[in-house]
């Protein structure tokens, strides 16, 4: 149903204050004659939302490394592993004469954890480290960039390592790995890239909850915080008659960035058919999805019904409304705090298509998909995107206009303290949103004015 108001464009702010809607009055202003008053209209259109995997999702990160496994009744098993190259933490290593390896271990602080159930924080997980057969680089940026064929199936662990979710992870490694490090050339040890090219990387993997059981945990480490420690007793040779020396040499786990990889059993739940419930899964799992051709057809059909096909439509507000119902147990702690439409766009660095939140998410005053329990909905303002779709011909709307509704989180610039929002690719949220067959359906809300030719 459409509502028409005779309020002129100059008083849009008053209208929107009454209806609790934020309006960008500058959007489309270049099309408006200075002597023209424009009535403001609004319309709600039912949004055709599907369920689609957000894989492949960029897994390259210079911030966080994620490992673990979670099994839920709704989504099945989700497994997380993380990979990074290894290299000396400094150049100029000299192992002297007759080095004896005393101990080799991997150590990393675990900064955060995500659990499927609150009582799962301390469950045991068997953690294994494996040598990779290739490095991570600009050709391997996605969550599915590595397969079992890309790493040695035999673990580096000395024995089975059980992790109970503590503040740090320590795993003793086989001395054979350290022996290979000691046997490396001085040239290799003095060049981070040469060393990493030879030794490749190490992947951290976790056991999964037993079949038929639900729960699990994903663990998050700050990138750059993990290292491999090699304790060596050796005879220094740079001076005569020096006593043997006991020293720890450190390998950095990470050169430039890490790669978080993940697999999901939920891929089989993808569907184009209208659903009453839209299952919602974080990282590279299932997401509400809107096809570019369907959103263009939705808007063009509305324009045709209203006789707007040959007119300029000025979008003052364009918003996606995603309703949800409060669970019976009132527990929404696993739902994301904010969600927002993302597009898969070409990235010039990696020369691949990667997800990016629509730029409107960082416009002051816009709704950025806050979890609103009183209205039982997420509201996301995307007027720039809608204006673009309204203006262009159908032949100009391609797959880059597809929308995935994804979690976003705030990021603070360490130099300027400026806060921005971007896609959240590390927290494994789960939840349920209303679909097109629900009583309260997903909607596209437009507030607009029409310019006569």
C-alpha cells in the first residue's frame, strides 16, 4: 500500500521526525531545480529474500586467527582452522657448534572465544598443528582456499594436545621440525621470505564435537601473538673457549597476515524458495540473500504500477527491514548486534571478488542494522544503493548488486580514534530471521519524490 503526502521537500525533516525515519536530504539534490517544491511519498515493498551461503568469504586477516568447531541442530557442523607462514623473528641466527635441541613448542594467547552454549566454554578440544605444502598469498584469500591436499596429514605435535579453552594454548612439537630449522642455510635464516618459501606455513586444526552431539567452541587469537620456541644448547664459536650456551630461538607464526579457513555442513540448506524462517549463520555460513535481478524487477514493477517509468525518482530514504521473533527462551545472545547488506566486489589487491558492506553504513545518522528487540527487527538504511538501482537500466544491474545480509562490527583507527563499521568475518553468530512467507515479512521501505519531465 502506498501513502502520498503533500509535504514539500523543504520540510522532509519534520515529516521524518514524526515517523521516526532518518532521511538524507542531500541524496539526489543535483536533480532538483532550485524553484521546484516536491511532494514526498513512501512505499513498502515485500522483499524477495533467499537463503544462500556466503562462501567464498575472504579469510585473509592481519587481526585475528580462528580455530575450533561448532555443531548446532539448525546448521550442522562448522569447522574453523587458521594458517600462517613461519619465519625467524630476527635475522643473524648463529647456532654455533654441536647444537642440542632441548624443547620445541608452540605458544599463543587466546584473546576471545565463541561458544554454541554457555556451558561449553571449557569443553576439551584436540588441537593439531600441520605443515602446509604451500604458502598463503594473494591467490589464496578465501575461507575455502586450502583443502586437505594442501597440508601434511601427520601432525607436528609430539602427542595428543587437549585444549580446555584457557587463556593460552601451548603445544609441544616434534624435534624433527627444529632439526630442519637448524639445518637451514644462513642465507635462508637471514631472509624472512626465503625462509617462509622453504618452510611454508603451519595450519592449526581442532577436533569436532562427536556425531550426534551439539555444542563446540571457536577460539580467536590476535594475529602476531603466536610463536614457536626452540630451546637449544650449543657451543658458541664466535670466541674461543666459551662455555656452552642454552638459548631460545623464536619463530614468528605469521608473515604479513594469516588465513582463516572454514567448512560448513549448512550449505545443503541453501534455497531460492520463499521461507517462513531465514536461518542466519556467521562467518562464511548461510545468509539472507537478495538476487540483483529480483530487486531490480521489484523496483521496476513498482515504478510501472505508479506510472513512474519515464520520471526521475529521488530517493530520500531506502531501507531494508528484516523482522525477527523473540525466541521462547528469550535468548538472543548468539544473534549479531548489527547486520547490514554487503556486496561482492572486485578487490584490486587480490584481483578477486570480496565482500564489502555498502558504504552507507558509515554515513552519520543512518540506521546500520541495530538489533531492535522492541520493534523485533533490524533496519538498514541503504539510500545510495537504492538510488543507483532505481536510476539504472536492468541491463546495467549485474551480480555486483547482489546483497548478502551479514554481521558488521565497529573498528577503531589506532591513530585517529575514528570509529567505522565493516563486515564481521570472525564471530560465528547464529539466529533466525523472518522470511517472505512469515506474517511479518522482510520489507524494502522507500521514501521518495518524483520529478516531472
